[in-house]
C-alpha cells in the first residue's frame, strides 16, 4: 500500500505524525511525507520518502503574537490557515499525480488539502496534534479552557459559550472553507465539525485520562495517545550563537523570519546535565513565535534562589536575551529524552506536545497558557491532577514558585496519565486504524 502524509508548516504538527508514518513504513508500506523543507533530512533513515511542501505555504506565518486581544489573535490564526489552504490544494494535487497513493493522512489544519483528499475519492484520514475542537455533552465548551460544570447551569453556560465561540473561531472560517470545497465539486458544509466528520478516520493524538471522557465521540474518531518523537541529535547544538534573522519578538517587524536549518538539532544534554543540581525544573517556550519569553524571565528569577536548578529552552527566542543565573542553563532546544528522567517539574506555555511528553514521562507540569489552544491543555492538566494551571496575567516569581511546588506534589496524577497514554496504543494503534479504513 502507498501512503502519503501531508502536514502544515509547523514542527509541532510534523513531529507527532512521524511515528505513525514510520510505523506504516516498518510494516512494509511505501510511505511519503510532505512537510517543512528544513526538517526532511532525518526521515530517510525511518524509511520515509520526504518532500517539501510548496515554499509559498511556508512563507505564510501565523502572526497572532502581533495582536493585543484574544479575538484579534484568533482571527490572525485563521487568516493564516486560509491563506495556506489556497496553496495546499494545488500542492497536494501535484503530489497525488506524482505518487498515486492508496491512502492519505492529512494535518487537521490543512483545509485546502482536505478538499482535494475528499474529492479524490481515495481513503483518507486526518490527525490532530491538539485537542479536538468538537462539542460534547460530556465536556465544557471548547476554547476558553473552562472548568467542567455539571447540572443545568453548566449546560446553559456551555451552550452560550459554544454559540459565541462558533462565531469567532473555527466556524467563522466555514464560508472560505466552503469556497475551497466548491472549487473541487464538493457540497457546502454547515458546521466545522462536519469537516472533521468527512475523513474515514480522525486520529486524536491524546487519550482519555488526560482528555475528558466522552460518551459521544463521532464514529470516525480514534484516540491513540501522544506521539513523542523528536529529531536525532547532531554536532551543532541550538545553544550555538543565533544566526541573523532568527525568530524573536524583537524581529517581528521583519516580513519573514526564517526557521533554524535542519543542520541544527536539539542539544545533547548528557555532557553537562550532571552539573545541574536537583530538583531540576525544565522551562520551555514554544517553537512557534509567541509572547511567552516572560515565562523564562520569571522562572530564572524565581526558581534558582529557592534551590531549584533551571534548564530553559528558548526555542523561538534568542538565548542571548536572557540573564542566566548560577545553577541554570539556557539552550535553544534540548533532547527531552535525556532530560525528563531527571526533571522534577516541567513549566511550559501549554503546547500539547511538550505537556504530553512530560506527562508520558511521569513528570508533573505547570502550564502558563499564552494563547491558541493552550488554555484547553492547561485545564486538562488541572483536571487530571497532573499539574497546575497558572494564568499569564498572574505570572510573577512568587506565584510561579508556588505553582512549581504544588505541581511537584502531583506525581501520582502524572503517572495515571502516563498509564492512559500507554493503554491508547500509540503509533501501532494509529497504523492499525489506518490500515482498517482501506479494507472497508
């Protein structure tokens, strides 16, 4: 069987799909993956043929960090998705003509590619590396990270919030999504969840035990747990000097800030990790540019004086922009596999990838959500009793120190979540489900 996977231009959407495609390759299927040009070199050893998506797609950045309101940030995200979708459709059509695959696997954010996949008549699946934005009678309204609230009051609250959220979030993109669908002879859809019902399989890369239990998951949804893959190490670490034009908030006036090249890989921490005393706290910023650098500044001010070592990953920010106190180290990226066994707590922005990787390693989490889907991740961490949620508006050294100390007492919750992830089946379960939709 020939499988073609297609992702949006984000590491947080590429890395989670790699284990699934690699598992299909291991089973003898011919696998091809289209994604970020600078991230393809490490896929060949996994048996995956890799190609770059259209460069025009990569040039369309998500610029929500420029916005001062949550509504403006949401609109900026969807503007980027829709602009990318216009180029995705012909890009995937070219890939179909070149590879003639039997099965497609698409990123949930690739709306133009989804129209082409559905119109092709081929079996296709979609995967979501973030929590599924689907309404449920068993969960709060999606978006603002609300606490679960039962009874008539909770039902009324969620109905109102769902109605408002539809107007300003995914539902607001439906006219443009339907225009794309019309170009490919497809029927217009009334709601965003109808788009998620279109593929034969919708893989959710999480598991109940972290996600709220749902009795009303759509028939095509399969929860398979997180896919915690990261690139192999290389000789050139991210804590080397930052090249000109690297992503940082000080460079937001530039029309496009190029991402680090594929020759730069996460730093191998094994050479110096022993220099950091316990308890060790890993503090991470997002790989996509956001206004989250304050998280590291506050952590470096709060934690070392309290006797904690800080290992900070600056990711989209320049490490030179931070003052590094004793008992701390800053790098662009680090191999989480080397660090997490030593880590007492992870402090993060609430990207689902790092939150789930920490919990899969039985490490509790403090989440300070700065935008996008991060409030939902933060609330799930709290719901699972696997860590602490701290509002960015309340972020200061005293509160962050208290949140870290509280999270360190959530080890049992983190272990419960790790067991749920293992039970979900991972890449093997995802590959089984994909093979099944070609047999129907």
